[in-house]
């Protein structure tokens, strides 16, 4: 039993109207996720607040 993904799955109307824009958005999202995974953030530090006298 063969399952042909592209024939069996019904794509939304927006994908059929704008396929290039859809794939550009997919590539940008994948790039964003990969960038966030490989970002080198050790921890988020809250700066100390000082009181100004004057």
C-alpha cells in the first residue's frame, strides 16, 4: 500500500495561491529556530538598580 503525501494531503488555499511566499516563510522560521538553538546565552542577568541621591 503506497501513500503519496502530495496527492493525499489537502493543502490550505493560501499555500496553493502563494507557494513561494509559503516556502520563504518556512525557511525563515527554520532559520529562526536554529539561530535560537545555537545562540550562546548562558543566563539572563537582571542589572542591579542603584538609588540616586541628589
